[in-house]
């Protein structure tokens, strides 16, 4: 069962994110690390915690496409229909990034990876806190963490670990280049 964060925890998480903090939270297949997509401090912290190269870019999740629109270039009605055919769900699309998107978020790419999650916990979290970065909670190249206790052991006080259960997905989301339709993962 998924419950919204209690008001006090929601306020604490919001303040933590605004200060450049990082959250660990349950997603479809594993726990994810997240921060505000426009917060360079949070993005640098995630890259450091994971040992992830900054040229790779990260995914941003939202409750609905409208929440992600400011991060990407406009998508016409036909394109939106293509997105909605797969969302909400475990599909990440690479869309042309808005020029204001931080290079730390998009990496060396001109696109940004975005997803509207079907995971009820992620949907509730992004409803309360807005769009979040979503990258697997692990060290780069290692097994993704599956629960809050493992996140606490691994990252200690460096992240705010939120309660939650992962979904049943065994694999990470598919990644599709929106322009070409090519499946990258």
C-alpha cells in the first residue's frame, strides 16, 4: 500500500531538496536517488555518491507530462499522443532539452531523459514535491538497492531515505529516443 508522506515529512523533504539535498525513494524496480532537476548542488551530490560520470545525464520523473514540459522543447499534438500511448509506465523518452536545462542533468546530450511513472509512490511523491531526478540508488555499475535499509547502510546521512516499496519490475525502464524511435535500453 502506498501512502502520501505525512505533512511534516513532506515539508522536511521539500526543504531538504531546496537546500540541494538528495532523497532515496522507491521506484518501479529499485530505490532511486533524486534531487530537484534544477539544483546543481543536488545533481553534483548524486554524481559523487554514485561515482557516475557527469557526461551521461540523468532521468527526470514526473506525475504527468505537464510537470515535465518546462524541461523539454515543445512537443506537438501527434508527439504527445505517442508519449501518452506509453505513459504512465516504465518507458523513458529522450526529448530535446530546453536550453535552460543544466548540463549536469542532461550530460553531453542535447536531449533529456523523462518519464511519467506508473509507480503509485513515485506519482504521489512527485505530486507533492514536483519533478525529481531518478537514477538508481547504487554505485555506478553495481547492483541497484531494493529497500530503504540498504540505502541507509550504503549512503548513511548523505541522503534522506523515504519509506516505500519498489514495484514489481525486474528491469529498469526502457529508454527510447523520441526523434528516431530507436530503443536504447
